C-alpha cells in the first residue's frame, strides 16, 4: 500500500471512530436542512447557493451566519461589509464587490465610507508591491514599525505643540513632513522614488492617517490588515496589526477582520469558479436586500 493511501485509510478510520461514519449518507439531509434554513433566513434560495457543492454548502452557510450575518460579533456589520468590499475590490471579484457594497449600504455605510474602504485596499496593495518588490529587510521593518508605534504613544501622552506646517511639493519635503510627524523617516519611504514620493505620501497621509476622515483609524487599519492577510503581505500584516492595536482594536476584532477576508476570498473563489450568472446574481442580491429591509421594518420596537 502506498503511503498516501495508508494515510487516507487511517484518516477515514479515525473519522469513523470519532462518529463521522456514514457522513456521506447524511449529506443529502444536511444539504436539505441548510437549504431550508437559507430559505427561512433570506426568504428564498439564491441561485449561487443552489449551484454550490452539497458537501460545501452546510459549512459555508454556517460560517456566513456565524460571522458576516451575526449582529453579536465584536465587529459591527458595517465594518465587516466594508472589509469584505475592500478585499473584493483588489482580488478583484465583481460578485463580491456588488454584494458587499449593497450589504454595507444596508448597514448604514455612506458613499464616503465605501470610497475610503476601497482607497485603503489600494494603499495597502500599493505598499505591498513596493515592500515586496524591493525585498525590504523584515527585521529592520519590524523595528521601524515598533519605533513608529512608540513615538506615536509618546506624542499622544505628551500632547505638545503641533510641528510647524510643511508644504509638501516634492520628495524632499515629503520626507521632511514624515520626519516631523513621526520623529524619523522609515526606510521604505526614503527608498521610494523621489519623483513619486510626494504623491504616495499624500495618499497615506490624507486617507490612512487622517483622523478626520469618514472611517475611524481602527476601521481603516483593520481593512488594511484584512487586505494584507490574503495578498498575502507579511510587511503589511505586521504594520496594520500594530497600527490597529494602537487605534484600540482588540485581538478578537483583529481575528474577525482576518476571518472576513478569508470568507470573502472563499466566496469569490466559489462564485467565479462556478461561473455564476452575474445578471441572476444581481437580481438575487436585490431580492435579499429588499427582504432584509422588509424584515427590519417588522421588528418590534424596543420599549423601556
């Protein structure tokens, strides 16, 4: 017996001993129960769920209900959908872009918030490309991120006068502003082409680091982390994790952001691989949103 067959046989035996014997026979009932639950939850059975492999459907639906659709998670619904949109935007996955956009709006997201979520995906992908392409030393990068975080904490504690304004007009003035704000200029910014540094820095400054933007700093960093996790980009994962914590993100919020990235990537693979009809998908999505709005109107108003 070949080693691969031996491992398969042993695994099957172990599953049987643990009570999974007869799983194949139970699949139709599990599939039917899942389809009934989807029907009861959404008001109908969307096409893409009908196309999904029977063995995959129960787990996918349970994960969606437990994370994306669950109002009791650490992350609110709007943040989860904005994470899904950001991840979908740079895969790219048209199905997921449409879906997460509509669900984010359903959860109250504004056009500005939608735009910033996509912009954060673009910024993360931008720096991932440069950091990986220039083969940035990871140990040094980690050290610089730690220094940035330490300097930010110190500045918040001291609350001294704001640095003198610097008009960023070129690569040199961009580095000068970075140094004034953070106490030093990280190597990856110093190595960026001088002719393009001002524009690249302004994108980061005006979106990611802007405390007055539509999205909170924590939401933006969790979006960056989710995008980085499935590129994958180790540098960006390190940076966005530390910056998210600096902005108050808990370990559970961090894990949920990454899990939303996982779910979005998984659904993108299924939807694209099954070649789901896009017109039918959009129609089903409109129906899901319509049913959700109708259900929300019927919910009893809480009384004091």
